C-alpha cells in the first residue's frame, strides 16, 4: 500500500510558468482591484469587465506550460498515493500528469450556468461570450469561486487531509481562507512540509520548511520524501 500524500498548492506553484500572482502584484490582477473582477457584485455591476478579465487570463493560460514543480509533483505518483488540492484555477497540474486534482476555487477552462450551479461545461477555446447559454437558456459565467462565495469543494478537501499520511504545502501564503485552514485538519504526528520562498505564518508542530520557489523546492522535497515512502 502506498502512503497517502496530500499536497495543497497555491499561486506560487504556477508563478514559474508565467502566471502572475495576486500576492506579488500588491493586491492586483492585471491592474484590476479584486473587487472589480472577482466578486459576485462585480459580475452584477459590470459583467463585461469581468468577462474580459477571465477571457484574458484564459488566453494567457493557453500560452503557459507546466513548470518543473508541476512535473515533480506528478512524478511522485510512482511512489505515493498522491492527491493534489489546489487553490489555482489553471490546469497545469493535469497537464503535467497529476491524475487526482481537486480545484478549490474553480477551473478557468470551465464555465457554468448563472442559474444552475451544477450545470458546468468545458469551454471550447479561450473566449466566453454574452449569449453563450446553458442548456436551460441562462447565460454562462466563469466557473470560479469568487470572493464572498462558498467554497463547496472544502467538503471534499477536509476528509482528504484528515486521511493524509504526509501533508505538503507548495506555493501558498496560507492567508486565504478557508483553504489556509486545511493544514489544521492533519492528524497528530503526520509529517508536514511547506515549500515557499517566504515562510508562511503557520503555527503547527512538526513542520519542515523548504524556503525555495516551487520548481527547485519540489526537487528538494522529493529527496526528503524518499525516506518516508
């Protein structure tokens, strides 16, 4: 039986692939304040701006490739039962070869009905347009969990963390809740590794910090995990 390795990833995971992070831009994404493009109120107030913002980010994603950090985590499946829980909305984990990925905050390449949350579709290409509707005739919106919305995938994430034999955090400041609270669902005695160039303000016994960016940090992590498989 392979040990269950649960990995929580954040924006720093994809930064080396060319995806700009919210944290490193002074609270801005593509020069927009979060309240302008990533809240339900923004969608109701100015849906054209929100649509353009996510179309631009989706178009950028098609130009990005997985970095060595993504590939390194996928390679861990040879020795561990790996479950990735990501705060990222890109598909770089999947494209690197990871087979089990839970997206907490939605997926950029998917859209959903503005009326029925369970009507979710893969978007063909990068552009979502007004007039694109679900099968019930309602406008489609980005399949993103905006600030102020519930995070339904947390109900699936918490049991995964509780069952972890090893828990790893890569590329997240652990400041965005509820995702940041997942580390506290680990069982006592479970080894915990945190990979980030800036040590997150987390207080939990037994944490080993690897203060490196994701690409190099994951290579160090893999060496350390060899001793635990």
